C-alpha cells in the first residue's frame, strides 16, 4: 500500500534539535491526521486537518507544530522535544464527507535522546 | 463521549485455531465501525468496516458484524495462520465531527504459533 507515505521512517534526535516529519498522500483525500503511538498506550489523535484547515488540536504541546500546505502534504515540525516524546508517529488521510475510512502511512519511529 | 473497549492480549493461538477478539463501543448517534491491523514495524491497515447495524464486514477470512443491540463488533476468523500474528485495533468513526475522528480501542496483540 503506497497511498500514504511518510519520511523519514526512523529518526533519532537530541532534545535541542529541530526536525520535521513529512507525510504525503496520493489518494486525492481532503482530510489528514497525525497520531502518536506509544508503547502500552492507546493511539492518540494529535491533529486533524480538513481541506487544509486545522479542525482539531488535542491539547498537544507547542513543541509539536503541524503544517498542511496543501491537501496532499502534511508536516509535523519538532523542536525541543523530551525523551517521553519517543514514539511511532502515524499519518493518515481520508476522503472526508460520507466516507470516513482513514488510510495510514507506515509511520516514523522517533527516538529522542 | 465515544469509547471503544477491546479485550486485552496477548492472545496466543495455534495455527488453524479459531480466533475471536471482542470489541464493544459507546457512542452517540450511529458510528461506522472498523477493524485495523498492524503488522510488526508497519502502520495500521484497514482490515474491514461496517457502516450500519447488522452490516457484516469481511476480508482475508476475517469477519465482524455490527450489532447495535449489544453495541459490539467482535472480530472472528475460523482458521488462523502464522501470518495473522499482529496487533488488531477496533475503532469507531464519529461522522458528525469535523474531519471524521476515529476513536480506537487499546489494541489486541495476537500471536499464532505453528
């Protein structure tokens, strides 16, 4: 399944670094999502974009900054992260409207040292 | 608010055994229901879905029926293979919310031994 791609697949960063995660969808969808998956915790929805506008921000710390320049691309800018931010970050997209199926990318495994 | 509860794993089975993973939900309105599967080192893949009561979703030998009266969407497979070893997530979609949010259960790890 190559409908939703994420880069990089693995990222190791120090707490003072600035990095960005990239997500691209090739499905013509209008909605995009960032999720955080930590060990032994349920999937956490972080941000939702619909038609390039942020419609959901689930009390995510400001050290995570999303950007959706167009309907095909979604970024998650990271700065001054903490070790507890180490997790798998998953991007998803959906067509919106009546079809509510979300399609996920493979994720970026982030390790914060 | 919406919530999804699924049985905790890990569930360990022998090849060709019958698999059931229970999932119950709480929601206002009439959500769509999903099962996603996550293989080791990968993202989530849609396994099957059902959009209204009594609908049955099926894929790759897996089935689940949307039971409104019991608010359940249990996943079943009659004969599992080693390749079915993965984490399975039950989820519901609140179509009334902007962006069609998904609410996930905690996931059930399934290990199939040869």
